[in-house]
């Protein structure tokens, strides 16, 4: 071996040596027999350096994985002998190999196993066992090999091809027949031998049993000798966590419901008599988390048995199983309410399923009602934040608690299904008790009280949020909401309480239709230091969003407060200057909500059109003035950072103006509100930014979005601005610019149709030339982002042609001159056939169908009929015959469906002539058999298009090798 190259395997080696080692690895992989040097090095123990040993195993791994079929039988034998020789050496070595080498060796053994077990090495496990016996080092390797084999065969995280999955099934079947009983016996011997002397090996062995139990005959493990041994391990501190997991896997295994109930009951009796049900006396939380998972597994297993027994009508055994479930509820509750959230979280599944059973029972016993109440109290208690929760800097622990809270919410929803009255009574009691003297309560209690009220909205479903009409439930919710908004709780000095207050008033906005007298208080809370001016940016940000929702939901009830609110938010509407280090009170994203709110207040008011226009002008004029000043500054700016800051600021101004327009609707249009003039002024102010040579991408993107909004809001009034805007946007553009510009043209085309026909005819070829120029730019072969951008641009181009043809504007294409028209048509054919992108292919076939429908008749453009037979018909066959056209892919099937529509449309427009062309010329040229040609033409002539679509799929499935 190249000793110099091997030096580079050391992690501390310098870059040159490392590069040389990598090159050497590649060389050994390619060379047909150099790997044998590595095999010899392992068998003869030539090297003591761990990195070289690992390297040798990697080379062997590569041979088995990728080159195995090219090796001779003698070489196969050499690999087997090398591995066995290495294994034998481990028995006598003075020191064990490092863990990473043992794991890599186990992977190589497992790879050889899946390759050779069915054909060349059926005694694989027996050969290994004969070498290792009960030698502790050997046992360690044997157990690692078993885990590696299990990973190859059943690991859910590894994606297997259908061929590998079939092979794995054959391997498992063969193992069950030939060696599993012997392997199980070996595990029993290992556990017997080492359970009191070597906890590491015992735990490893328990892990193996847990892994294999899911796919081997259960009776080999679920028998007296094994179960007794495992239960014994439950009392040994160093073994009990693994024993827990192993028992969990056994309980999880599918089996007859009565047998499952018996097995679980046997386990429970022993565990209970061993004192394991006394959760409160156990201090080891890691063990309790595993134990909780086991109890959860046992509970869910019993519930699955109950469900099956009820289904088959075996009511006696179902009743016994239900009693067994009920007997576990006390233990479940202890675990659910445990202060450690992992322990509690692990039992939620059992709890949820138990409530599902209660929901199905016609009547609940007193004990079951007590259980429901106990679960409810546990959920309320566990929803509470603890002292350590870091609100300022939320990390992993905080994220886990948020997830855990989501699980508890599901339980609460399920409780509401079982007993909505009880839930309402419980929440009301907690809520009222807490809010009566909230000043003296810790924040977590106050937060959870409001949180519970908030959660009732989803737990007690009503139609369209009508929580406050009708029954007693409505009265209770109304009382709690009144208490919430009159108690002064919004002044509580903790962010979690403040946020929960705002979330809840917005969730129950319908309350304010019934008691509108509370609106001013809530508005003030939003507007002062409790909400939009809170010292915490997170609260300010969320308040901005919730405030906009609150105002929208109240609609006409905001009328008395409009001017006051607009005055109070004036300072929050200011555009932050593009200066470094300037700390804005609200981020630009938050300001978007404030602008939208201002727009909503003005548009929904009862003011006259003149008053609305004046208020809207007050809102937008400062933005326009600032915009002009900033654009001049940008054109003068030299420093790139300064340019970026100015461009961002300009973009925010455009974005804010855009956002105000969201307030308009079909009932309240811009015209009706008298605001057209203001927005046309904005357009004139913003459009010059398109010709700014600096920061083009940012500026164009903002103005483009504004144009999209104005096409909706101003309708035809926007049309005079479109030609010059388009001209600017087509200057020196990149793929991304075009890709984002095309939807704007599509929107105009689809909306205004013939009104924009002259404009479209004029800009059609300039747009296409810009697209083709970008598509034909050379790109590096493996530049993935460039090829993806081109693919997206191609999609946009075809989407544009689809919009033009689909909007009845095909004359725009027809009027471009014969040469240009032909060029465009050929690009559509290429899109349908040459590019392996089913989304584009589908669009191209839609365009072709439309063009055939419009031009394919006897009076169509000169030469189009020839084009149909010369290009469109062949495209319908060449595209699906390509290897890249994958008929198992959903998008591709949609493309094929449109291909079928194209052929049907051609037949519809050309009639018998089309059938004759297919029968006599085209299909024979593809060497299609006469009887298949006959069959194809019959299917094409069927009146039901669906019949032909289905036939076409079968036709191409048969045609492909």
C-alpha cells in the first residue's frame, strides 16, 4: 500500500496528505484487484493505526456494494475468509478495536450477508457463532452484526428500491426457516451468561431482541423463560431501561386480541408486585420516561384488543379487556401529571385512546366520570409554564414544551368530545378563581387561565365562530369574556399574559358584536404600552398582526373610533430612514399590518367618497414624498451598502402603499371610494424606479407587486402605464426577472383580453427575444441553480403562451409574421418533447390542443394542417416514448392526459383524414403492428374522451421496454 498516502488518513494530517489519501481511496476503488491488499492488511493485522483499518474496511465495503458481481468466485471466497480471519483475531487481541471500527466491520459483514446469504453463505450466522462462542469481545461483534443486518433489512429510515424490498422479504423468510430459532437460543445464552457480570453486553443483547421481535415468530420470545428473565432485569438498575424498551417491542407486536390481553395482564401483575407502579417513589427520570412509554404501549395494546373484540362481537372478552384498561388508568394519571414533561408526553397516546373509548360508550360510570375529570385537571396543570421557561431567548427546551402543549391541546379537544359540560365547568372555575385576584397570582397561573378560555374556542366547535348565541355554553363564554376585558388583566406585567390576552380577544371577536361597549378599552390596550408600544418587540410585532385582524372583524362597529385611531397610529406609519443603527419601533413587516389596518378603517367607514379620498391621500402622500427623495439619493449613492439600504427603504414604501389597497373589495372598489386618483399618483411616483440602473432586482420586484395590485384595483385605468413599465422591465434582465415579469403580463392578458391586444402584439416578440436570449446563454454543465432557473423560465414562457391562446387572443401570435409564428410553434413542440419536465410538457400539449381547435379546421391559416401532421402528431408519440417520460409519476400522467386531448382535438378537426394518416403513414413508420394500429384508431374514435385517455396510457406502457 502507498504508505505516504495512508498518512493523510489521520484527521490531523495537512491538506496535501489528505487530498492524496482521497485520491488513493478512489484509485483503490477503481482498480480491479488493489482491494485485495486491504483484505490482506485486515486478515494479517499488518497495521495498528485505527484510521488505516477503517480505510481498509471502507475499500472492502465499496467492493461488496458496487463491484461484487464483477468478482470471481475465488475473490468472493477471499472476502469471506478475510472477514472470518479478522473476527478470529479479535478473540485473541489484547485490546478491543475502537467502537467506530467495530461498527464499520459490522456494516461490512451485514452487506456481505444480504449479498450472499440466499446463495453462497447460508451458514453465515453459524460460522460467526462458531468463531465467537461466548467470548465477550466476540459476543459484542456478533450483536453489532445482528443490529447492522436488521438495519439493512427492516430500518424504516432507509429508502429501499422495490428490488431491495423484495430481496429483504426473501432474506427474512429464509432466516425464519433456517436460523432464527438458533439465534434466539444464542441470545438467551448471552443474557444468561452476562446479565449479572457485563451490563453493556446484556443491554446490547436486549436491544437486538427488541429489534428482531417485530419480524420473527413472537412465541420464541414471548414465553415464560424469556419474559421471566426480562422481568428480572426490570429490577436491575443498569439493565432496566433496555429491558423496558424490549418489553415495549414485545407488547407492540400484532397478535390475537385475547392473547394480547393475557400477555399484558401477566406483565402488569409482575411489574406491579415488583413495586414498579409506585411512580412517586422513583427518582430516576430517564427510567421513568422508558417505563411511561412501556405503560403507554400496554394501554394502547389493550385498547386495540378491545376495539377488535367489539368489532367481532365478542362482548364478554371485550368487557374483561375494558376492565383491564380501567385498572391502568390510575397509573396512567400518575405518569400524565408527572412534573417531567418527557414522562408525561410518553403516556398521552394511551390517554387519548382511552378517552376515545369513553366517547363510544352509551353511559359513563361514576368512576369513568371521575377519570375524565382527573385527566382534565392533569391537562390544566401540565399546560402551565414552569419557572425556567426563557421567554426572551427560546431554545430547544422551550420548543419542546411548545410541542408538548400541542399534544395536551389534542387531549383537551378529545375531553370536550367526551364531556363538553364538564370541560366548560372546569375551565370556568379555574378562570374565575384566577381572575378574581390576578394581581397576586404568578404569571404562569394567569396565562394558563386565559389560555384555557382561548382553547375552548376550538374544543367546543360552533359554526362560523358563533360562540355567543343560543345555549348555556354561550352564556358561560360571554361571562368569561366580559371578565377578561373588564378585569384589567391586560396590564399584567408579563409578555406571555399580554400576548394571551390579545390572542383571546381576537379569537372571540364576535363577543364585541353583543357587547360593543368594551371595544374602546380593547382598542386602547392595543394602541398603548400594552400592545403596539410595548417594551418587548415580540409583543409589538404580534400586536400589529392581531390589531389588524381585530379591526377587520369589527368592520362597521369601528366607525365611532376611526379618526381617533388614525391619529394615534400616525407615528407608527413613518418610513424608517435607511440609516445604520436606527432602531425602528416596528419592523417593516409589522408596519404592513398597520398600513393595512389604516386602509381598512378608511375604506369600511361611513364617510363620503371625498372624505375617504382625503384620508387616503393623507395616508399615502408622505410615502410618495419620501419615495421621490430616496430615489434621488439612490441614484447619487456610491457605496453599495448605502445603495442596498436605500433600495430596501424604497421597496418598503411601495409595499406599504400596496398593502393599503388590500382594504378594497368587490363591494367597496377603489372607484366607489373615490380613491383612484391617489393610487394613480402613486403609480406615477413609483414607476420611475424601474429605470434606475442600481439595485434593479429589489426595485423591480416591489414595483411589479404594486402593478399586480393596481391591475386588480384600478382595472383599465392602469393600462396607460403598462407599455412603458414593460419596456423598462425587459431591459437587461436575468432569468428571474423575466420569470417574475411574465405573471404580470399573464394577469393583464387574462383580465383585459382584447383591450390589450395592440399592446401584446407590439411587445410579443421583444418579450420572446428577451426570453430566448436568456435561455440560450451558455451555462456551466453542473451549475444546478442556472439550469433550474432556465427550467422555471421555460415554464413561465409556456404559461404565457397558454394564457394568450386560452384568452382567445391567438391572433396576437398569428400576426407576428410567418417566420416568427413558425419559430414559436417549434418551441412549443420542443417543450412537449425535448425537455424532461412534465409540468412544461402538460402546458405545451394544452397550447397545442387550443391551437388545433382554433386553426386546425379547413379554414385555418395556410400551412397549419401540414404542421399538425409533420410536428404535432409526432410530438404526441415521441414525448411519451422517451425514457424520461415516467408513467408512474402523477405530473407525467397529467401531461399524457393533455397529449390525449391533443390527439382527440386533431381527430375532431380533421376527421377521417387524421385516421388515414395514422393508419397508412405515421404508425406504420413507428413499426406498430397492424392489429395494434387498428385498436389505436378505434380507441381514438370513441366518443368518450376518458376511454381514449386510459387506452393511451396502456398503449405507451406496452410500447416501452
